[in-house]
């Protein structure tokens, strides 16, 4: 078998943890029975520390130099882990992005993997080496180092699993799998044995930040079997795959996200083309608009509300002040004290009544809903920020405890 294993920064933070990881890898390699390619993140908080160093020098450092700097974190980890494995008497070699032939788009700081020229990788595997590859980085067409965006090592791992046709892509981290909700908020959250790519994508974009979103998109596209598991405890973890057991629970997760702001454009003229005009302006500026609600027209005007991430809010505000007049709108209103709570589950496609159960849970907890949006496998509501945790617990209880 060919197995790709990725270890996050906390799993390789010091020499003892490195030795622990090395043992896990050697166990998989087991004297050449499996081919093993390992992807590593930078140790512990290295990436944050490097960013802080750059900020000491410049408030707005060159993006090219930033990637040059950040990529050193991963290079340290792979070299140190190679030494650890060699010290244990097993064959290992570390490769950086250039050596591993990982070619990305040209954007610094947020590049995409374009292709991987695997000759060197295959050569090293043929020599029965355990091959350790730097996560998070690539080379662009100018022969410069680029990085894939924070958390990008997961995407490196899935990219390698795809091009090498790996049998399995294991993501080792400091949690032991994917849970039905954030265990820090919902005490009774349960670890899932398996989850579909689509569910995982919804949960990842909803703030369950276990996996880099693009890694899941890529795994779905190429049908890479992924497993999320702990690097510390020997446990099965959670399998991410195309379809799951039919008898599984109706929903796979309850997620909360308080990193959102609600925007309302008020008194928009009630004529065709207004929504198009407004949202195409945001789209052109790469703004991700989420829940959208439009009121019915009254006295010739209507209101259009939507949510955006807090990170994009300043840009949204600017776009609105530049365009409000052109849009024929009277006023604008913002609210930052909001949160989005969502239930996700592939089971929704075949089962009715999930929305009503969710709303009942919120009614029982006396929580007011201000906006609702649904997709095939997700229902999201916008509520007061202060109610987020209470809502997550109430909904989780409704679906998981009352069924048992
Ligand atoms: N070291 C990078 C980061 O901290 C990439 C990764 O960990 O996946 O974002
Ligand atoms: Mg990560």
C-alpha cells in the first residue's frame, strides 16, 4: 500500500513528540511493507512566530519575502524528523517543495497547487525511503517559493495522495476525529466514525476548523480516502469519504460561527435587476455573501439583508458607501452582534422534519431567529451572538440525546 500521512504542527512541536511521530510512521512503514510519504507542518507556533518577526520589521512585508520566510518552518520540521527516523535505524529522506516538484500558481501567500512532478518522490520511494515532504509550500513559474494559505499542509497531503494514487491519506492532529459539535461548547458531542466530503465541506466552512477546506474539495474531486485521527492516542479516527452508512444519524454536526456580520440595504427600489446589481458588485470584489434575505416589496421599495464574515466587513462597508446611491437605496444598517448556527447532514435529502426539529429546539430555548437559509444538506439560522452556545447545545440535545 501507499500511504500519505500528514502531521500537524502540535504533533511535532518538540523532540519527544517528534520521536512519537517517528514511531507511528515506522509502524506504518514496517520494514518496507508500505510505501510512506509524510507531510509535515511547521513545529508548534513556528509560523505565528515567523509572522511576528516580520511584523517587527515591516507592517506590510513583501509577500514574496513572507513566503520565503514562512516556508522555512516546514523545512525545519522535515529535516528534524528525517534525523529522528534515521537515528532509529530506518531509511528516511526529507524533500522541500522544489525537490518534491510541487508547482503552484504564482500568487504569494495563497497559491493553489497546479501539479506535482513526482520523479524524485518515486525515486526515493523506490529506494525504500520514508519520504518526508514540506507541507504548505510550492514553487511558482518564476521559481519562487509560494505558500498555500494558513493550514495549507492538509492540501499538500491530499495533493500528494492524488498524484501518487495513494490508498489512504491520514491526517494526524491533536483532536482524535471529527465531532458532532465543538466539544468545548457542547459537552455531549460525539466522535463520528465517518462523514461525507460534502458534510465535511459544510462543517469546515462553518467554523469547524479541523481540515483545510481546499483539502476536502480536492479529496472529493479525486475520491481520496481521508482519515482524521490523533497523533497521540491510538484510535480509529473519522473517515471522510463519498457516502456513509445508511443507518447513521440524521445529521452529522451542529456548528456555530460568530465571525459574521449582518448587513441590510434598506429602501431599495422594487424593480427587476436590483439584487443582480448589488450582488454582482460584491462578487466582482471577491466578497463571500452568505445568508440572503429579501423582504417583500411595499410602497415601491424592499430591503435586502445578508451576512458576510467579519474579515471582509470593512471592504463591504466601503463598497456600500461607494454604491448606495447607484443602487437606488435609501439607507444601510449593520449588526455585529450576530452568530450563525447550522445543522449539517447528508440525511436531510431523504428525511423531512429536520428544520422543524431544529426550530423547535430553538423555541424551547427561547431563542429568536432573524434569518434562515437552507441547502440540500444544511440549515443555517442567524441569531443573537449571545445565544450561540445555548442554541448549539439545545439543537445538539434535540437531535442526539432525545433519540437515544
Ligand atoms: N504551518 C502553516 C500554518 O501554520 C501550515 C499548516 O500548518 O498547515 O498555517
Ligand atoms: Mg491544520
